[in-house]
C-alpha cells in the first residue's frame, strides 16, 4: 500500500517559514462529497508528482459564496466572500488552483470587487501548464490509450470563462479518441447543477436536463464521459445510472484520467 500523502495547510507552512507556490482551493464538494473527494486526491497526486509546493487552507476554507449568490442572497455571498478574502490576504496568497469551476469563477471574477485579487487557475489549466513546463511528464495514456472519450464542458469553465482547450489538451495527452457531442464548447448544454437542479425537486417538463445531456453523451457510445466539475460529475453519473450503462461508461474528472494513466 502506498504511503499516505501529506498535504500541508497554509498555517503549517507559515509556521515553518515556507511559502507555497500555489494554494489549492479544495471547495465544498471536494471536501465533503465522497465522490468528489476522489477528484481532490487525483489533483493532489498530480501536484506531488510534479513536485509543486502547495498548501490548502483546511478548516480555514469556507464556501466561496457561489450558491448563495446564484440563489440571489447577495448579503450572505458578501459575508462568505469577505471571510475568505480576509484569510487569503492574511496569508498573502498570490496564486490559487481550484478543483471546481464554480469556485474558480467566483474567486477569479467576483472576489476582486471585494478586495480579493489573485491569479486563479482551474485545475485543468494548471495541469496543462505543468506538462507544458516539463514538470509533469506523461509517456502515454496508459489504460486510457485508444479509449473513446467525450468531454462535457462545465458552464462556468466554458461559456462563463471561455476555457475550452485546457481540458481537451489534457485528454489528447492520453492518446484517446476524443469524440465531441453535437452541443459542445460555446454551444454546450448545461448538466443542470449550475441551475440548482441538483439541489431541488424537478420542475414541470418531460425530462430532467441531466438525463437529456447524458443521453446525448451516451449516443456516442463513449467508454468515458470526462468532466471538469464535481457537480457535472454527479449529474452525469446519475444520468448514466438512470440509463443503466454503468458497466459500459465511466464518468471521470480529467484530473482522475491524468492521475490514473499508468505511465504518469
């Protein structure tokens, strides 16, 4: 069994007089959701492999306030944001890597108005940078080589921030067969989680939006549906279960695919 990976907190690093290269913002899903924790571990595995000096906030990390803001509670959002900004600025954080497009979007675009100015990268952007800089070497796709993969664009990474290529560049490193859905990139269809469909009862209609999206993905007969967001992962996984296709199609975050490629 491999040694457990030690992830230092900012407080521990500061106490030892060290400064991390980046702060890894884990996010609520990556901290508490059992499925999303696996994505967190995959990102940590990659950061260790590339010898990136990083830290997390641990118990000092609070929700970014994204759900509150989207639900219209601006007061609660600003309270949550200000608490985080106070902590981040206290540690003089410069660069942040997120495991979630919602955290990425909120810290990158909405925290500056409240005094939180940082370089913020989604994990697929940072992993691509590590490969480009030669810090993370991949010899091939390992067990994913030649597999048929389709990528579902997270709304807050794609249409929200115009980043379509970083996750696809990483998937190409797997020597996989990347097959695009008809509605992809700027025309991508939301899985529904960003519209709170993950947290509430269904609205009137003849089909759940995540079922619609998953059916589109399954129509390509992929072996893997790749995601870049823990909420998309949940919605697509539920869609695959609904279609009873778990045996044929896995739902995995791009970071998990990179971390689990045998040659990493």
